[in-house]
C-alpha cells in the first residue's frame, strides 16, 4: 500500500515537471521568456558592415580660393603714375595729398605722389597699433578681470584692461561682451558663501592705466558726441550709456562697472554694503574669481573693422606695459611706434599723439602705412595676418559696408578708413583685373569744406579704377 502510494507521488511529481516544461516552452515560443524557441519570422540576413570612410583614399581637395599667381603681370608703371597724378590734382581732395601704390608680392613702389611727407592720418593710424600689438604680444593674449581679497570684509574688482565686459553673462562667440560680470559674480559668490559670507564691501582697482583718461588733444565735441570713451582698465560695453553707433559714454567707466558688478553679486546672493570705492589691490592677494576677454587677434579685428577709438587706445596701453613704458597716451604712442620700427617699418617723419588717430597732432607718412600693410600681407609674418583680414571689406563689412556697394570693386578691397574734419584717408589692398594684389595709401589732410562725401568719392573712384585696371 505504501509502495503504491509512493509511485503515485512520484508520478504526480513527474507530471508537474512535464507540464511546467511544456508551459515554459510555450512561453519561449511566443518570446515571453528567454529561450531558443520562437514562432517569429526568420529575419533577413544582416547587411554587411559598412566600410569606414577613413579606409578609402580621399579625393583631391579643391581650394575655394586660388593662390595668387606670381606670373600675373605687374601693372604698367607709367599708366599707374598717370592715375596717381590725376588723383593728386583732383580738387575734391584739396591741396595736400599723399599717395603711394605698390605691388604686394615684391614690395616695389609702382606709383606715388609725395609718399614721404607726413600728413594727418585720422583713423588709418590704427594700423600702427594693430601691427604693434600682434607683432609683439601675439594673438592669443587675453585681458583678465579679477576679484581678489581686500582688508577685512572687502573684496576688490581688479581691471586688466577689458573695456568690453558684458553687464550680464559673457558670450563666448562675441568680442564685445566675451567676458561677463554675472559669470564673475557667480564665481565669487560661490567662494564667499562656502565661507559663510553673504555681505561684503566692494572696492575697484583700475590703476593698470596711468595719466589722464581723456586726451587733451581730443576735441571736446568729439567726446560729447560719443566718438570715444574715457580710457580705463575696467568698463562695461565700452562705457556706452545706451545703444547706437555713437552713444554717450559714462564719465567714470570703472565706477559704473563696479556698480554693475555689485548688482550681479546681489543677484548671486551676496549683498554689497555702501558704494564701491576706488582702491589698489595688494600684490599676491587671494584670487576669488576671474574672467577672460576675447583673444587679442579678435580684439584687433574688432577695432579695425569698427574703427573703435577707445579699444585701440586700450590695446596700445597693453603694448606700452609689455615694453615697460607708462600705460598712458604718451607711453602708448611711443611704444607702438617703436614696435613697428622694430618689425621693419620706416618711421622717419612720423609721430603719434594718440593711438586712435582722433587727436590733433599725429603725423604719418604714406610710406609708413605702406610698410605696415606690406608686413601684414607678408606670408613670413603670420602673427600679423589678422591685420590684413581684419580691415573692412568694400561693400560688405565695417566702415566700408556702405561704400563700393554698386561697384565692380565690391569684395575686392580691404582697407582701413580715416575721417576727421578736413581729413580723408584710405589704406589697404586691392586685386586688379588680372588678380595682381596691389597695396595703396591715400591721405588728403586739407580737404575742402563740405564734409566727407566729395573726397571719399574721389578716393573710391581711384580705387575702383585700380581694381578694374589691367594696365599693360
């Protein structure tokens, strides 16, 4: 009886196992559980593994811009000289005109009129600072704005020469506004809050630059018109009080930047007691935060393209500091002139009273500007390439955007403009009809009354003629 019962138990157990296996197999077939059985359709064979592009020999790359052919003929000297003589005699330019045209490849002067006589350059003087800065400092330099510890509960905002700070967050793709005070405030607030500080006093240090912030050589009407700001080591948006091409500027850009920074600190959770005060940071003071400007090559491109007087003055002071000279109008002017002379430019008969060309008293020869343009287009001077490419393009960018728009020279001219009452100048490069690159400089510094339209028209017609000239 017990044996029969055992068999029944064993049989029942076997039946349970068999039923369980059958149920699992059914679930497996319907892909409800892991297993090898399936009722799904058999998939198509997998596509072959793709061939890596890198394993295939690359096709020849065609350059979008062809290399200038040195075999292209140079324009006829007599023909070019006749064009220069006609320009020099054009009544729209007045009595004193300097002109020079040279071949970019060889440097040979092809035609000229009084090229070695010094004349008022206006904003073509910015070429001196551009070449000096990139030739001595390189294009990777940044201007840093820092915050360091002061005495007691004071922190110090230290200007490093960046007058293009953003009032809020910085924009990594921008030049003006590349570094932002909101980003700097966030860094500082995080450090202070970790220390349990939520209230501080704020000082600001703009002692990097010395001497007056406004040149005595600048016309007060130009300052009032917003053509330039006081030159300081610290400012937001080039000290502009509003939007526009030439807005009014803050009288004390450093103080205004410090007040803006105080507001950003408050937004980040750190209140500022009282009004920011001017002070000098201690050497070796603990750094609480730092933001960096755009690189110098982009800053140079900016002031050439926009003819920005203030930023040109800032950069010239950085050149002076590197040379061990005072970061003032006088020290900066001496520094940039010495730098270009060291690079090989002939500065005989030339001098500057400021770096921007805005002031009364600067004198440059057309030959010096020619030397600077030749250096910037020389393949052996790669650090200076941003000078050549940073100049406005005829009919397209910067201060030439509204000139040459309906001309065959549109896009073929890169040149630095210059404009003051009684002064019209232009210096740059042009491709002629045979694609020979020419360098040209025109300075007229006693133009007739009536504004810029007439002398600009004369100069532009001359440059258009150069662009259309086969001249053989």
